[in-house]
């Protein structure tokens, strides 16, 4: 990684940095906002944050890689969060994971070649009563079966192709 | 009639928003409420009569039901909705509960401060400020109530408040831990989504008691709806002069801010949470100093969990003694559980301490679904353990549950039936803790990894004689040597499954057999030559080329080549492939 | 001030100081790996845990402040157990690769990597000093050792191993020729006297070692000159007597007394000798040829292998006749057949009951023997020796085939029923093994195989009498094995003389498994070739076959070394505690955390494979250097230390203050030599 490998519009970050300028404890919040802006955390953005906050890039990187919310690479158009919580585990989350992997041809943390889907297995979405569960973008899908999961992904794909 | 749709995350995931829209399209004025707790019946629509009482509760409602619901709401005649009406049996799910923390959940509109106020909300803080109760008075009341930390550890709440109150150093902080990271638990999410003001009020009271003027709620980023509703509630409370400077003209000031977590289970540990609040990697600090002396920003801080705070206003209003009247000698009041897994009626359950596990799982939860047999209940998530059938009469009580090797925990109660492999269950949790370990101390970072590797080996049929003893040795060592609560409790799922399900471990290791039939690598597939018609469908699907046979003649599986993927079972239309 | 008790000692400590600091002040060392007193306590390694009376949890000594009346046990059973588990967990995830396989596989653990590097740098005297830290005969051993070091050398996974043995001989010859031997350090005289029976590699090594330790040592040998088998069992053309003599003379120059032509049992009893010395080491070797127990072995013209070689050294002229056969496939057989060629035998055969592949002799010896005209006959074994008038006339050969593998995995030769052959011969040399000559050592207990019995501490049943080398327990082996034992026996004798107890030092290391793939990107550099005299010429005389490496090729060869072993092994705190706590390094080994080696900091090499994530480097960089160049990245088991980004400004930013390198408790950080000084 290097600060020159990405060319982000850093001006978008300025209001965020300004907003938190007086708060010494805001690194996590700034990274969250940066990710909202850029979709992930590009290196130049991390550098910029480090510079403006008077921190070493290593420190910012340390925080960015500690939390599972942060992504250093761009994600697909549709981010699938597949719940692997206890209730989902007991109710067959592994078979859902396999179905999604078969359907999309990617494994955990990867993005499809067409950039349409990123699959992320997560610890718990807190929708245990509807397990197994996955969340695609803001929508939660519950009581999944492998077939149902594949169907959902296919319909999103079809929708994407229509557009 | 007033139409109210249950719109907690579970309800929404089950389709509540679509039902809401459809009802509106049919001319209804639709109100919302939070989580009713009967997640297994979502989406739920409540019809309230003009007297304000619940007239009908409709369950598993679909968009298509909207027209006739709208019709009924207009006419007040619900006879045409008989198929949607909740059954008496399902009603008992709620009737057997005692709701304090969840008192408003599924009843009030979470997005309306008025709705909260109409249910007696903010009376407790008003009373304190009006009557001039001191911090000691408040702490005394909490002490009388016997309230203990609901996040899992069960530490007496008054003691922590008192320590923070007595701690020297000007500025103090109050923090609500809403980083509900325990997989299988969603009580805190439900409380914030359904009754955010009760959290705010509880926190206000605590802040007043310890002398903090700044408070934070540390919420998981995975709970977007909870964050939105809490933001709204904070704005409403500020507007109503219930937050901010000079609250209700009392001279007491307290601000409240939301800090979104960024996804790290270890941040449930209070010192890690503080690190995270400060914008650092969430790595636990050494204790002492405890947060009550040196917490956020090096200042005295007090941290409690959502459910703990949700009880506080009730206690002040009803008196500590009323709270303490419920429960057992060592555990007072009620506790909320998220009942999930292979349970018939899953959802949120709040019961007085002192009921048995059997009461919750069988009386309230209706037992195991699909006619299967109960095997175990997992309590306390990655820090807890699995409790077997023989101990179902254990009281829900910090001490009694602790004696089983599990813990009360934050309230996750995942029920398992005979098809759940307990070794795999332990593997599942250690996979979780090994990934969630902050990486600081050796025992946790490497120890949980080695535990996980050993468990993987066993579930893959490569277990060796002595593996159970190795697991036990590592577990004891990690409990003794790990730096924080995450590491110290990480071995619990392994220890309890060994303690109660040793035979399953032995079956995996010695007989290379998974009694629950869950561990794929230990399954054996065979073709019943009587049923096989030789259609070749399985052979074509087999990715390993392990199935051989001529057309129209029975096929056979070469076990040495089989990769246990199960494709043949799915491919066979004659039920000829069996799995053992 | 606070008063507390640590390990039953009353200790005064400043208020606010840690248990670790209080213990250190009282001279009690509590192991720890992630603490530096200048930094805030961190508590990661879990090695410093101690037990405090009345406290249910173990306490981290680095992070727990002293309190009045505290009663601390730093080494209670529970604390030790937790400490050891922490060590085992760390070692199980520490891809330290502590010692190169050369050093590890050398029976005496000679630091090959070190002296090879010294040779590459042209520091020959240092190289010889390094070798002499282990044994005093580098030129001799360099010529004769079958070099287990080379056989293990990882360079073989690139193209061919480093020519370690030749380099050793080169350095020793060069230093001797240049006359710049570095003097060895002697301990002050102890006034204790040690007698050593046997002046071979074992006896001489033990003598040298004990002499450096300050003891007065006398070596007794039955032969006219020192050197033992190196002199009387290895032919001149492999190890010139002059080379050996120079090295034994050097030992004498260090103060060791030599007494030759002295045989126990003939010139004095062992008991008498014991009476004259404070301790005695028996290192008299295995000087008897093992007979085959076949008919005709008593005929004239039948020799034992080592008896034959010794006779030649002693100047005897054995009449070999025209046709000579040597029975056996080991190095002694090779020495015998090549000696027979040089004595003028017209046809020399080697008879071996297995095939070429199973021959224990070194490949180069076999090849050179063939070049010199020796003929090999495999899968045959003499069933009897025929005679004519009391003198050998031939052997009856039983033909063999290879059967099932034996315990060592070598396929067992099985006689082919009825297939025999007569071979006409004038001399038969039987080189199938050696055994002890125990005459004069009757007072010592023997093992089942006729060697002298001793415990792990080399002590025989007789008080103050020790045994090592070929004469001891496991019997005849290669010289460097005898030397390895001699060094340990010397330590045992030293401990005995000082009233202490000898404890074998555990060799605690973290070893890495490597494959060709690990070296796929290495440039291939041809291994040096030892120049030798042409076969036609050398078969006529006893002059040394090898001509020796020239300086240029030696340095080039040495520079091929991959430097596998960790630079920090000597100072590594991790290994020090692993040894101290008797850690089983492999028990809890599993997947390793992500490993990589990088030099982004230019002057500092960071080897993440060795990192134990103590975070000291990160903390000193942040808290002391105020730089924050390094940081933790990731979470859980995959947490690593990284200087983030390939930022070209990082080196300037870093400025190589070395604080991180100094803080690293193990070999994960290393200052590259370019910035030395």
C-alpha cells in the first residue's frame, strides 16, 4: 500500500475532519464517515486522516484493520452480510454460506468479477429469531434456505442487469 | 380502530414495512411500535379499540391481508380476521412473562417521546429532581433493588455507581455498553429499537447518581435502526429539556452522545470499550486501574449495559424493594432472554429470576420444534456454556447457572436439538473467539487458535487420543493466564461440552463418528441397491468421481474418493442415497 | 516504602513500583518478555505471572503494584505452569529457525554458519577460533569428517550444499600457514589434575577443553604418537600425519601433557592412574577389528581392516600379493582398498553384501576408489576363506539378494540358496566393524555390546572415572560424535571436580521445515570443486589426494551460505526462557501467524515470522522515539506488526534509532550490517 496508489477526492473529507477537529477521540468515527463517503478506506484517505489528525499512518491503519466494519478494498454494489451467529449456526448458516458461494463463485470477503456482490460473513446481525439470516445492503432476509438465498441473489442480479 | 405494526428489526426483516405500506395504501392510518418479542409470529399488526385497549393481535400478516385488515379497522369488526388472530397458546408466550426492562416494548411508539411519557416515562427522573433526591439516595434505592449488571458478569450495579461517585477527579463519564456482540443475543437491540427513552432515562438517573455530565451510548454499527431511533429520541429529549444543560430547571446537566462501534466483540469488555471510545484499537487495558478510577479520557467512568439501564427508571418509580421482591436470594428482579435456535416459539422473554430453564424453554418457548428431542441450551454465548437436559431444572440465578459451567450471560439462550453436534458447537464458538481475540495476550491470541485447531481436527475425523485432555489443559491454562474477560471465558464452551457431552467427543475421536450427523467429514454415504435404478444422476453430479455403475444398474460409492459433499443425495430422485 | 515478601525474602520497595521491579531489586528474576521499565506495563506475554497469597487470580508482576504485606511466590506450581504454557504457546507460534541445520545436525553443534561467514569475510583466524570453541583439530576433522552438517545444509534445496568441511580445512591450513592463530582464553589454574586415557579425537578434545578450564591434564596413549584413529586408522593420503601432528602439537602448546607408549594394564593399572589424578577419562576407542566368524579367518593374509591400516602407518610392509579383496562397505573399507592400491596390489576388490546404494561409505570415497581402479562386487559375502599351505588362496562367495528392510530401513541381504562362487585371492581384508579392546579396563562395568557402561553424566561405576568416545556406550562412530561426547564429558568432569552436578544442556530451538519452493527465487551458484590429484598419479603414492581450496574459491564458496540460523540465538530472551522453563517447543505448534520478511525501514530487517507480538517495538517507537513508525495491524491470531505503506519517506521518518531492535526480545528485528557503527 502507498499513499499514491489511489486518487480519491480528498476534499470530500474536509468537512468531516473539520467537524471532529476538536475531538481527540474521534478516529473511529472519522473512519466510519470516510467509509460512508468513499465506500471503503483508500490509502490516500488513510494518509490524509493521519496527517490531519497528527497521527502516524501506522496508527490509523491499526485502527482501520482492527474493526470488522472497515474495508480497505472497494466492495461490490451489493454487500451481502451473511450472519454466522449462534442461532444461525444452529439453524444451518453453513449451508446458506455454501449456497451463496456456489451461486456467486466467491468466498468470504471476496467480490464477484462483475463487481455486483461482495460476500462478508459476520458474527451476528441480531435477528436470531429469523435465523438463518442475511443482510444485503440495508435489507434483512430471514428464514433462509439454500434455495431461497440463491433466489434472492439471482433476482438482485436480474434487476441489476435490467438497469 | 388504531392500527399498529410491530417494526423492530425482526418484524421488518419478516416484511413489516411492506405490510405497513399496504395498509396505508388501503387507507389506514398506521402507527408503529417496536419489538413485541414474539419474533416467530412476525409481522405482527395490533388493532387497538377506541378505549385504547388491544382489541386484536394479528400475526404472520402478509401484504395481501391489508385490504381486509383496513376494512376491519374501519368497521371495528374483526370477525373476518379469524385466521390471522393470535391463538391462545401463542398468547401465553407473553402472559407467562413479567416485563420490566421490556415494559414498553411492543406497546408504545418508539419514535415518540409523548408515547413514552404517556406510559409514565421520565417520571422517575422528574421525581428525583423535583424531590431533590441525592446521588446517595438514588444509589441506595438501586442497592435495595439488588440490580446487578445485565451484561453478563452480574456485578452489583450500586457498587459500581458508588465507586464512580466516590472517585476523585472532576469530570466523570457515563457509558452505556450497547455493543451487543454476543452472537445469539438481541435484547439490547430490541430495547433501543422499541423503547429508547427508557434507556435515556435510566442513563440520566445514573449520571445524576455518580455525578457525570457527559454520557455516551456505544452501539454496534450493525444496529442501524437502533441508532436511528436513539438519535431521534435524544433529539426529542433535548428539546424537552430532559437532556442538555439545566435539566428541568434543576441545575443538573447531562449530554448524551452516540458512538457507533465498528465491529469487535472484545469491545464488550469495558476497558476495550473505553479504548474504542477513545478512537483506538479495542484492546483491553490492564486492571487496575478500574474504569471507576481511570476510564474514558483517564477520568472516572461508569459503564453499564442497556438492560441494566432499562430497569433503572422502573426501580425509582416503584421502589427498590418491589424489584427485590422478585427473584432469588442472590439474583433479584427479572432478566431478559433472547430465546432462539431449535425452539418452537422464539423471541424475547423477560421473566423473574428463579424460574427454571425448563420453565422458559418448555412453558414459554413451547419446547423443541419439528418433534425433535432437546439436547442442550447454550447460555452466555462465546463466554458461556452448554447446559444439558439433566440440568434443565437449574434456577435462573447467577450462582446456580455459574455452577453448571455456563453463565447467566447477557441473555442469549440458544436451544439445540439432537441434530446439533456439540463438538461442532464448541468449534463454532472457538472459531469466533479466535477471530475476535484482540491479539494482545498470548494465552488468548494463540491459545484459542490452538483450541480451535484441535476442535477442527476432531470434527474432521482426525482427532487423536489425548485431544480431549489437551483441550482441557489448554482451557484451564487460558482461563488462568488470559488478560481480559474474553480470553478468560473463551474456554467455557469447550469445557462445558466436554463436561456434559464427553461421549460425543469420544465418538468423533475413537469411532470417527458424529452422533448428531452434523460433521460432514464423518458422514458416510451409501447407495441402496434395492432403490437405485441406475439413472446415473448422482454419478454425473459427484465432483470427486466417487460414484461408479452402469446405466440402469445399481451404482456404488467409493468411500475412499468421497468428499462428503452430499450432492448425490440431492441428485437422487429415488431416495436411494443414504447418509450415516 | 512498602515491605513485602517475595519467595520468602522480605523486600522493601518503593510505593507504586511493580512486583517485577521489587523482585529485580531483591535479585529475584521473574521472566518476562513484553516489559521494559521505561514503558507503561502492557501485560501481553503472560510469562511474568506470580501468585499472591490470598489473591485467587494469578498476577502479572509487570503490571501489579506492590502493597504492604503482600506475600508473593514467583515460582509456585501454578505460576510455573501458567508461565510454561505461555512459553509453549509462544514457541508454538514462533517460526524462529533458531539454528541452521548445519549446527543443529553437527553432533558437536559446531557453529558452522558462524565460521563459514567468517571465512566469507576473510576473517580466517576468527573462523578457526570459532571451530576451536568446539574442538581443537579443525584441519584434521575438516579432512576426514563425513560432515552431517553438509548433508543437512539447506543450500542443497537451491543447487548443492555448502562445502563446509573443505572450508574448515582451508581456514585451518591458512591460519596455520600464516601463523596467526588466535590464542584461546584459559581459566585460572584450579590445581586439579585430570588423566585421560587415549589420545584420539575424544581424548584430545576433552583434554583441550579441561585444560582451558584451568585443570592440569595429562593424556596417556599406547601408540608412539598422538591422534588415535585419526593417525592410525586414516591413511596419509586423506590426512597427512604432518597436519595432524601440527594440531596435536598445538594442543600440547596449550599446556596439555602427552605421555605416549603407555598402555593401561601393561604400564599401569587404571586404579593406579585414578589414584594419581583427581579424575580420569577413559577414551581409548575401539581398536579391535570385528571378525566375521567364518572358516579360514586365521589364515595368513587375512587382515582386520583397522589392523591393516595401522600396520601400514607403522611402516610395516604387508605382502599383499596380486589380488586383494576388502570386505565391507564403510569408510574403513574404502581406506583399506585404496591403501592396498597404493601398496601395489594389481587387482583390488571390494566385496559388499548389499548394493552401492546401501554403502555407508561416503560417495566421494567410493568414486575416488573406483577412479583408482578398485572394483566393486555387490550382493556377495564371504562364506569362508580358502587356504593353501596356511595362506589365503581365495574366498567362497555366497551370493545375496535384498530382502525386507531392517529396523533402520536398509534392506536386509538374504543369501540366495545354492548360489556360491569361488574367488581367487591373495589377501582378504575384513573391514566390517570395530570393537573395544577392554584389556586393562576390567574394573569398569560393560554394556551388552562390550563397551564401557556409563550414565548420562559419563560417569562409570568407578568414582571419578568417566568414559567417552568410541569406548563408551553406543560404540564406534565418526570422529565428530566422539568429540561431541568428549566435550560433554569434559563438562561433567569439570562439574565433578568443582563439586557440582552435570546437567546436559537442553538444545531448545524452533526449527523450520523448508522445501525447494522456499528457495525458488535464489540464484543458483555452483558449489566449489575440491581440486584433486589425477587418479593415475595419486594411486602410486600416499601424498594427499586433495590439493586444498584456494582463497578466492573458498570465500566464494562461503558466500553461498544462506545464513539460516537466527542472528539472535545467543541473546534471544525467548529461547533463554524456553530453556530455563524446559519448554517443549513443538508441543503446541499449529498454524503460524502470517510471516514475512521486509526491509522497508532500510537499515532494519523485520522478520514477522519470529515476532511474538509483544508489541515492544511498536511501543518504544511510539512512547520513546515518538515516531509511531510501527503499528499493529489486524486482529486476533493474524495480528502483525507493520510499518504501513510503501511510503518512500518512511526511511527518513524512521531514522533507524535502533530502539525497536534493542527492545525486541527475540530475533524479529535486526540491524542490517550496512549501518553498523
